């Protein structure tokens, strides 16, 4: 029997078919894992930064790397964030060359700086070699990359995402939308309950 906090935090359960596949190189783990998490995030969102640093990192270590969870990272730039779409484009461009994680980490790490000065490209490319930075800068402004970002946003709209961060946790056909930053201990308890 599930404890009361699970019902309170994860009250919205929906049933649907197989989730859409992730575009590019933005997924981690085994696609055949028993649990899938689609994470809708905005690089300029302070709550997304907190979730990334405090919850997603240990989630990757404890659940994704051992093959228990398949994590699909999706872009969901919110309109009130002036540089969020540009950051999403740089992250997707980095995904095309296999550098999504390193660029995503850097965008969150330096969020306060590029949010003030608008130098998203500088922040995103600062962790890349000169050759890779050149590729990412060129890709970030292409229609293909904008299509990737828009595809993630459409997927989020179908899931009724209206804020970030939002996780859609799926086990079999059950879907559990989780809105807002969730601490790792709370998420861990919920995930463990799904394995019972």
C-alpha cells in the first residue's frame, strides 16, 4: 500500500500509450528500463537549476547508470525567460555532437552570469574545444535545431506541461506528472515504491 505522501505529491495519474522518443542525444540510460522519466526543463529557470544540481545528478548515479530509469531530457523554454530558447538551442546543438550533458551542466552552473549579460553562446561553448564550439555555434542557429526545441515543446504541451521543471514518470502505462523541484529523498522514495 502506498504511503500518504505519495498520493499527495503524485496525485495526478494518467494513462497513455508509449511516450514519444527523444530527439538527438539527450537521453541517458537504458531505453528498456522499467521506469522512464521525461524531464521538461528551462535552462534559465532557477527551480530547474536546483533540480538539476540537487536531484538529477544523484538520480543519474543511483537509477539511470544502473539501468533502472531511462531519463529523457526535454527543452521547455518559458516565455518569461529572455534567453531560455537560445540556451535550449545551444544545448540541442551540443546534443548533435554528443555534448549535451557537458553543455547542459555548464548552462545551469553559469545561469546567473548569462542571465545578466545575455552571453549564452559564451557560456555554452566555454566547456568545448575550439572545433566543437565552432560546430555548436553554427548548428545552434539552424532550422533543424529550432525544430528539435519546438518538438520538445509540443510534446510538453501534449502532456499539459505549464511550468518547469516538470517530470513525467512512466512505469508501464501509468504516468505520474511531477511539477516543480522535488528533493532527491522524496523522488527516491517514490521511485522505490514503483519497484515494489
